[in-house]
């Protein structure tokens, strides 16, 4: 949690994983999120996000991620996080799967 | 704050069905996240961690996370955990139980694990109810509260889990909540690194079976309640007395270094083997 500066983050909600409990909406100090007509959390004021981390730490369904904004061209992978382009993250329904680890015991 | 969620996803078994079974707003999901962050912060390899779970909503945690996991029987998780720790003391054994699991059916195992000071971490998810089976009252349901089996209010007093574990001899005893996630990460990390029996009781809201019957309109209200009805134990003038305003103390209640049962056992083994030489 560095400086509480606005406009540094991308706020990504994965609607397939969100159950609409409303915790992120109720406790976000900057009122970034709202519940939409489908009862899911939706980003309304991304530029207000102060990167406090509350939503990420408290989403019981791991359905929300805060990422730094990058200058990589749209469609290009983000070299820092291993995620694909954060611009495109907004449109994801569910989080990307983690990269598989190499098997330490290949004989198995 | 970047990558908190990504980190959690790296520890989940993505071949299981997601989103997980917990209801919307269930505190158990937050505790699962906290457990993953704590293990990650300690730098423990996944293969050195064993998650032993009982039966209940809380027990479902073992299904989703990519450690060594054992989903045991109702109330007996600590007995499996004890066996695993004695057989291979190098493993970090974490035992996830509900309040019904740990105190009602499994109460005897809990006090004896504490008395023996076996080097296991008991993570007790206290939602004050039997969540999974439809909301029957547990031995942690507060007196006067409504449940499926106490429609006019429970007549019995609830166990104070932290007090009980302290009295039974656990060498690390702490209490946190699903609302205080950063503190919970710290409590779970220190419990895992603690040499003897460590207990972390977590107040973890059950909006479906407990909240609805007890005048909480929704999950958010339960977290607001946790926010305003808890107090950090270190800010209390008399930490050993219950606050008169009824707030629940959270934090570390006991942290003493005492060798765990497995250490004493291997010490004895070394001694006896030396004598026979
Ligand atoms: C020996 C045995 N008795 C009873 C049950 C039924 N049962 C399953 S879960 C449960 C209680 C769960 O409550 P708790 O441990 O508090 O977990 P929660 O679901 O609240 O997280 C009971 C009584 C069982 N599975 N096995
Ligand atoms: S906390 Fe998570 S599950 Fe709840 S509404 Fe927000 S994104 Fe959805
Ligand atoms: S990081 Fe903080 S300010 Fe940003 S959306 Fe989440 S809760 Fe709101
Ligand atoms: S019944 Fe209660 S404890 Fe079980 S998943 Fe639902 S909210 Fe959580
Ligand atoms: Mg319970």
C-alpha cells in the first residue's frame, strides 16, 4: 500500500466468480464499485480508486483484482504480472488460470 | 496491492468447480485467502504444508487449495493431524475446523491436543452455528440467539474458544475475524511458525444460517457488526478481563515457547537410542 494516489490502478471484477455479496461495494472508501442489474459488482469510478486493497483482501470469492496501469500497447501481454493485457482484463468473465508449475518428479 | 488476487489463484486447484460452494458473503472464503497469503508470506513450499479439515462448510476449504490435503471425518480432524505431525514433524500441519467440528463433537480432541501441546495449528472458523447441516445451534452459539434448534433463543452459554484453549494448555492462542484480514494474516503466520499447539479462532460470518435468523439483513451488516464490536486486546487496560461493553477482544492472548509433543518424543527417542549403544 504505497501512496494513496488516485488513478494508478485498473480494477478488474470477474463476473463469473462474483456472487454479489456487496462487501466490496459497501466498504470501498472511494465508492469505486456498484452492484449492477445482474447483482454483480461492477466498476463505476475506476479513477477514484486509491489502491487501499480492501476489496482484494475481503472478496470471499477472489473475484476482484487491482492491477497497476501499464503503458503497454493494448493487446500486448503485461510483462510485470504475467497476466495478459490489463486493459483487456475488464472484459474477462473469470480469472486466468495460473501457469502450471514444472513437475519436480517426472517419473510419477 | 497488485497481485494479491493473482497470488491466491496460483494456490487454488483450478480443476475444481469455481466459484466455490460457500454462500455469498461467507467469511470462510476470506479465511481461505488469508491462509494462502500467510503460507506464501512465510515462503513455505506447498508440499511442506498439510491442510487437515473436518466436516462442515469450513471443511470444504481443503478441497480448493493446492497443499497436501486430507478431508477427514466430523470432529476428528485433530486426531489425523496429530498422527501426521508425529510421523513427519517437518511438515507444517494446519487443521481447519468449524465451531461445531472443533467444540461440539470434537471438543475432547481439542482440549487434549492443547494439553499435549502437539505442534499443529488449529484454525477454528467460528460462525456460531452448524452452517452445513441447516443452522442448528452449536456450543459456540451465544445465549439467547436464534437457530433452527433454538427458535426461542438458546438457553445455553457459549464456549469462549480462546479461553478454553488457554486453560487446556495451548501455547499460542489468538483470535481474529474475517473482517480484520490483515491482522488475520499475521495471526495465522505466527501460529504456523509457533513450535507447540497453536490456536487461531476466527469469527467468520455465516449470513445464510446464522445472520438471517439473528436480525442481520445481509452479509454486509455482519461485517459492520464485527468492525464495531471487536477491540484489539493490546488496547485494553485489563487484557485478562472481558470488556464490560461486550466487545470481543481480538489479537494474541498467549504466546509462550514450549516444546511440542513431537519434539519431546524425538528427544526421548534420541536419549534411549544413545543408552542402547
Ligand atoms: C459423525 C457425524 N455427525 C454428524 C454429522 C453431520 N454434520 C455435518 S457438518 C456438521 C456441523 C457443521 O458445523 P461446523 O463444524 O460449525 O461447520 P460449519 O458448517 O458451520 O462451517 C454436522 C453436525 C457428520 N457429518 N458426521
Ligand atoms: S466482494 Fe467479491 S463476491 Fe462480493 S460483490 Fe464484491 S466482487 Fe462480488
Ligand atoms: S482498492 Fe480500495 S479504493 Fe480501490 S476499488 Fe478496492 S476498495 Fe476501492
Ligand atoms: S451455510 Fe453459512 S458457513 Fe456454510 S457456506 Fe453458507 S454462509 Fe458459509
Ligand atoms: Mg460452524
